[in-house]
C-alpha cells in the first residue's frame, strides 16, 4: 500500500515523518527522495536524499523513472519510481512525504494510494480566532483566510485530514489510518477470492 | 456517523458488540433493536430489545418507522429509525449490530455509513485447510467452500472486513476504523468550509 503524507509548506510534514520513522510502528518503508540540491553538512547520500546532478535527474524524468517531481528554487526534488515499486512488490507499505504538487501527480498514477493531508492546527482553530476578541488585525485575518481557503481546497483532493496539533498525536492518527486502510474490503477481497480459486474441487467442476 | 456491524450468522457479532459496550472506548451509542419475540428470563424492555406486539411492529413498518427489519422464525427484528436519527442529530455515532439482510437495507438508505463485515477466522485460514494434509473429508471441504463463497460475496458490499479471531483484537480493529473514518476528508471538509463562510470579511466582499 502506498501512503502519501503531504500538506501545506510549514505544516511539519518532515517532523511527523521523522517521528514515524523513530517510532514503534515500523510496518512501512520510507521512500527516500531524489534531489539536485547540494548536500548539506551531516547529510548522507541514500539516507537523507539521493543526491544527483541535474543531468542525471533529467535523464530519470525523460526515461519515466520519476513517480513525481517538481522544481523549487532552481533544484529538482522527486520520488524515484523504482524503489517504490520494488518495496510494494515485496508486500511492504511505502511512505512518501512530499509537497502537495507532487502528491497530486501521485494521485493520478496511483489512485489506490492512501492520501493523508496534514493540516495546521490553527486551521481548525480559525473560526475561534476569526470570531474572537479582535486581537488580530483585519489585514492578518484576511491573509489567514485566503491561506485557509487555499489549504481547504488542497485538502479536498485527499482521503484523510490529520491535524498536526501535537506530533505524537498526529503520528498515532496516521498509524491508525494505515491499519484501518489494510482492512478495507477492496484491499482484501481478492486475497479471499484467490483462496477459492486455489481449491482443487471447485476447479474440477 | 452510522456504524453498521454485521456478518454471517454465528460469527460472534453480539459478543463483539457487548465487548465494545463494556470497553473503554465509548464514543458511540448502541441502537437497541425492536422485536416481536417473547422476552426471555433476565431480559429487560428497552435494554436488550424494545419488545413489541406484531401489530405494533407492523404499524411501525407501515408508517416508515423502521430503518431495517426482517423476519426470523416467525418474529420480526429491526432497527427503529427515530432513535438512530435522534442520536445522529445530537452529534454522536450510532452502532448497529444487525444481520446481513438488514445491513443491505441500511446501506441503501445511508450510503455514508461505515459498514463493517465481521469474518469468521477460519475464512482467512481456509486456504491452509484446503491445501492441508487432508484431515477434512471432501464433503466437509466442499460444504465449507460453498459457505466461504457466500461469505465473500456478502463481504463485497461492506467497507471493511474485520477477522473475529479474538474478541479484543476485533474490538480494537473496529475502534481504529471508527477513529480513522472520522478523519476522512468528505466527513470533515464541510466543517472547515463553514469556518470561512462564518467570517464577516469574506461575507462583505
């Protein structure tokens, strides 16, 4: 099963992903992204990112090797398809932690994936703030409303909305989602059906 | 949110429901069924069932008062609509524990409900038995295959399949499903959208 964790920039996707990797629930494999940006001190190729040249990255794009990719500040970032497919073929879940644009590319290619939208806690508290005692200026409020409208529009393309109020709570919610998704009938019924096909009696009928 | 727990007869739906009611997770209200069968020693009207006469039950059916109903061995069993609606309107989840025929009636009326199919543990172990060392007779195997085919056909109409291998594990899985379903975007996005509508600035635009 492909699990896509995404959300607006600054929501804390990376922190939640790191907490998931450090936690007890490890029934998934994290898909390491590929980038053309320079390695920073302490980063390791193949751990933090696959660090590649622009030419290498563009070759991957041209040969269909990227599940999703985008450019930020002159650098490419993306998910190599090969590793995702290998892990899924081995029967393990794959976790992607990517930007919303990339997530929408994945949604088109993998509609069966589980798409989780991490929401900023102040989005769910927005009404409280907007109808509150006017501590925010009209300008600040208007800006936050525009941003909230954008965030809600993004959310509409996802399966689940998880509030990142506390990292450990967000992680627990995501883990529950993963476990529940594995019980969904469309994901399990073929396994049940195949048991019947394997039976010698019904085949001889 | 309406939660429908169902499954083939003998799978242990009642036991799982009772364990849910006795457990720590109580963010739901159990919907008591109505029946025309006689009260048994120790049973209480309004606790175990709403005990009604055949005439009263048929009056409910005629006036659209039943969410679902069926007859078994000459008696009616069913779910009164009024109580379900009252509880849903109050914002609480409602749990129904009903037979598969009734569940399909509810599915038609409440497509947004969460439909959970409890599966017998030997269904998931069926392949093992069928391809095993032949301790079952051909007759027993054939009968179990027919039954399994029926169970899998029923399962196709549900959202989730939960194996009832151990009652406490089945309960945990159901609780996780309920919690995750509450995070599904179609269930929450209107609440987010309504925050924007409530805002005085965007209304004045």
